[in-house]
C-alpha cells in the first residue's frame, strides 16, 4: 500500500517526481519557474554563507577561550565604598 503523502515517508520516487513537477507547473506557470529557481539558489547561497560565518565565529571564539582566558576584575557594587587596607 502506497502512503497518501509520499514526502512524509522519504524522498519521492519516479512517478511522484512527475506528479510534483506537474503540480508546480500548474500552480506557478512556466514563466515563473526560472524566477523561483533563481530566488531559491540565492537563498541557499546566503544560507550557506551565514552558516560558514557562524561556524567560523564559533571556532574563533572557542580558540580564543582556550588560548587566552579573559582576566576578570572584581568591581565593588554600586552604593558601597571600597574598603581601605590598614
């Protein structure tokens, strides 16, 4: 028995691809498909670039933490006076 929703159970096979292509052509028309494909390609490119920048930033921050720990200076809380050494 074939599932009613082929995409819910994995990638579509041969006949399902033809059905999906026919639906896309019906909904958007042949003139809009190049525009949709171009927009999808640009979106994927931007997503990949953002992912690479995020990975690079994450890698750089991990290296910065392991190579040189930050020095933290204790500051007195507001409204309190610093204690004087006797």
